[in-house]
């Protein structure tokens, strides 16, 4: 039987941190009036998140990454505009540069309260945000097969999204500290390789039958079959501060899935590699970002990330064009050239310190940069520029 082509629809979820424009610190709790205004304006596309200082938006289902990006632009603009009326601003970054996790509280929603109780101390330290990208893969067997194959490319996507280098006032030396915090949780990291949908369901159902989890939504792998939709959900990525970077990552992800589907249709498959090796690339992406190297396991050697992106873009060009996102995918070269949010945050911190600013003032400058970039792409295009 011929393999039916998936819909390859796309939806994007982003989590934002809400900061006080005067203190630049996180708010203790999102004002009720602000959330009510967001709910009224966004009609089901906004939600509270795990912490009271967070807010989540989600696009509708789209046929192209470009239209999903337009939706996301409107969501960001609306949240930024309404937050400004309360003296607040959203920042699209996976960590706040100096906020203390000990000052944060879980949202008073039963699901989040239950998660907080279950995760205990590690949950209290989970002051992080992420971006999730859903791609429509209607067939269960194909969805689980593509999940196993796509694991290889997760570090590449992570590199392009990194935005969490500074935590509680300290430059951690990592481009993505968020995953270090996330790794303390159960049921996280790279998923194992499953031979069938039935094997995946048997694995998940064992935990459900024993009351460990309510459903598959409490499996927080870097890539997972969604518990709500017939989609394959990308979860490894940081939230991108610049909107165009976010759309690029989403476009590249869906293009990779189409490429893997295309070669499978030709009775081929991406070569499997040990989870141990895939995890090494995951760490290298988390630690070094666009300026580092990842393993090309086919060659058996470390390769500079810009060279890997060149190869990956050539590999998916046919698929990106078929999906109408060629320009969005090519933007990956711009990300590599100018750096990610993580690069700019560290450069801005170091520049302010070199200019003689106190550590506190320098950190405030990093927050100001995040506020500008988060809303700037929506309200008026920002000029192309390098880190800092």
C-alpha cells in the first residue's frame, strides 16, 4: 500500500516571561486584568503557564510556516501591547537574566499544582520557557517512525534557538541552560527508538495504569507524539527572542520531517545511531551553540556548525520549496552569521561591564535588549546586526 502523504500542517506555541519595565525583574504574578484582556483579544490562543510570571500563546493550525509566523507576530504584538498598559513587558527568552526561582510561585490551577507537588524541589527550580512546534502527521505508525529518525536533527534545531545563557545573574557558559534545568525532571531528554506505535503505547500505558502519570502530556521528551493532536511535537528548542528566528526553526523542522518522509517513501531510512552519540551532540549544542561543532556521525568527525547547516539546507531544499518555506529555511544562515539570542545576551552583558557599568545595571541592559527584540520584530522591523 502506498504511503499517504501527511498534511504537514504547523502550529507554534511560545511561553513568555513577564517583566516589570521599571525593575526589569519578573512579576510575582500576572495581573488578573492583563490575562482577562489577553483572553478577550486572543480568543482561545492564550493560556496561563506553570508559573504565575509566565504566559503562553499558541497559533492556530496553518498550512505554511509563513502563515504560522504571521499569526505568531499578531500574538506577540497583542501580548506586548496589553502588557505595556500594566507597566509590564513579555520577553521571549528561555531564562530571565537575574530573577530568582525561589521567588516564583506555581499557577493556582490543579494541573500545575499537582505537577509542583510531584516534582518537589526540582519543579520549584523550573524557571524556564520553551517553544513547541507541532507538525501534522496523521498516521500513527509514520508519526512514531519519523520521531525516531528526526532525533538526529534535534541538536541542530536547538543550536538555532538558544536563548538561555544567563541565570540568576551568572553567565553559565552554556548557550542553553534551560535543558540543564529540564534534565532534572523525569521523562525528559531524547526519546528512545520505538519499533511501532503499539510499542510506544505499551510503554506509556504502563505508567498510566499505575497512576504515575495521568496521560502522555506528562512525558516531556525533546520530541514526542502530542497527547492532544495527531502531531509530532518539537520541544527541545528554546523560545527564540527574534520572531524571524522562531519561524525559521519551525520551517526547518517541518522541512526535515518532509525530507524523512520522502526518503522513506523511496524505501530508505535515516541511519539510526546510538542514543549515547545523539546525546553527545545534544550536549554540544546546549554548550557551544552556533560557534561550536557537532559530530557528523556519518563522517565520524566533528564539523563546524555553519558547515552542517549548509549541508542540511541543501538536503531539505526540495522539501522547503514544496512546503512554501524556502526563504524561511534559508534564514538559518543569518542566524549562524549574527548569532542567536544567547550570543547577543552575553555580548551585551560583557559590553556593558567593559564600559564600566555595575553588574546589576549590565543585567538590566540585557533585559532591555530582550524586551526590544521580543516586541521589536512585531512593531517595526529591526535592522540586521551582529551580537550585542
